[in-house]
C-alpha cells in the first residue's frame, strides 16, 4: 500500500531522510519511532505529498507521489499534533466542510460524513461552535475529523496523542484500533513507548534520517535481548542491531 524506494530529502545542508526504503501492507499499523530530528515528520510529509523527495520514489496504492500527487492526496489522511491550521472564526463543522469541498465532496455527503465523525468522537455538542474557544483536545478532534472527511485508505498520524489528556489520548488509540479493523493502513509516529507497544503490528526506527529497523516488536526484542521498547531503543543506539 505504501512503498518507499531510496528516498532522500535534504533541507539545505541538513539531510532529514536518507536512502529510506520500506513497504507497508494494506491494513497494517506501523509505529514510527526515533529521536528528535530523526526524520519522522519529514517521512510522513513525503508520503503525504507535502514534500517532494530529492531522490528515490514513493508509491501509495500504486500511485506515484511525484507524478500523481492529487490522486495520492485523495487516498491519504494526514494528521499532525501541535499546529492545527484551523480557522478560529469558523465552527468545527465549517472547518471540516472546507476540507470536504477541497476533495470535491458534495454538501450532502459532507453533512452526512461530518455528523458521523462528530458522533464517533463525541463532538456533536460543539460541532457548531467556533473553533476559537476550543480546548486543545477539542481542536485535536476537529483536526482528526477534518483529516478523515474523504475517508482515506491510508492514515498518517504524527504524534497524534502529544499533549492530549488521558481520555482524549485513549480515544485516539481506540481510533487507531478501529482503523486497523476497517482495513486501513496506518503509520503513526510517537515518543510514547507504551502506545507503540500496544498498537502496532510493526515498528520502524529512524536514526539520523536512516531506517535502522523495520520489523515486529518481537524481532526487536530478540535482537536487543530486552522485553521493553525503551530499553531496546537505547540498546539499539548503543550497540546497533546485530542479527
Ligand atoms: N522545513 C524544514 N527546513 C529545514 N530543516 C528541516 C525542515 N523540516 C525538517 N528539517 C530538519 O530535518 C531533520 C528531521 O526533522 P523531522 O521534523 O523530520 O524530525 P522528527 O523525527 O519528526 O523529530 P521530532 O521527534 O522532534 O518531531 C531535522 O534536522 C530538522 O531540523
Ligand atoms: Mg516530528
């Protein structure tokens, strides 16, 4: 479903992603981990066509992100923690509808999907309130609904639970499980080991822009001789990942 081949992205003298290749199968949930600046956000933005690779190629559902960016965008939902880009003067519903229109959905479809998403995230109560007064979690849920309005097959989440309260973080984890049941393909980045341990089929570790590991947690534990993601991560940094 997602295929990277020799992908490299540089920002001036900084190499954010270097010669990264991997495949993610349809219906897989992959956790993307790595230290600050390792290239996680850049990788997700490359897949979502927000950035262009300088070398290598990326395919999503068989579509090339450089040659067919518009078609790729229809398949992909991208969610970033932190900066949300919501319009404060618009209501949650209007913010979501704006995205729906960008994807060419008609008003009836937008209404139907928005109400279903609002129900799912328990945000019906504030759907018609202006986003300006929203709490962090309310904003985050609005952003999630917005990124799902076109029912993407591929969902990319960049630190989706960062800064959320316990309840909202649990709702996001449940959402990822639901995506998995629905057969969607998910890559999420996280600095929260417990979340990665609980949710993903496979883990990818980026280190200074390079893909260091892409396999199951069981395999990571086997290779590092630990049973704990934090310990395995540190172990891999210190002594590498021999077979
Ligand atoms: N737009 C940009 N302009 C210049 N440098 C950038 C840009 N985006 C990313 N970088 C650089 O690329 C490298 C990788 O950044 P990236 O944001 O992908 O890391 P990350 O793994 O998401 O880190 P974090 O855990 O802190 O979110 C860093 O050195 C960063 O400074
Ligand atoms: Mg990041």
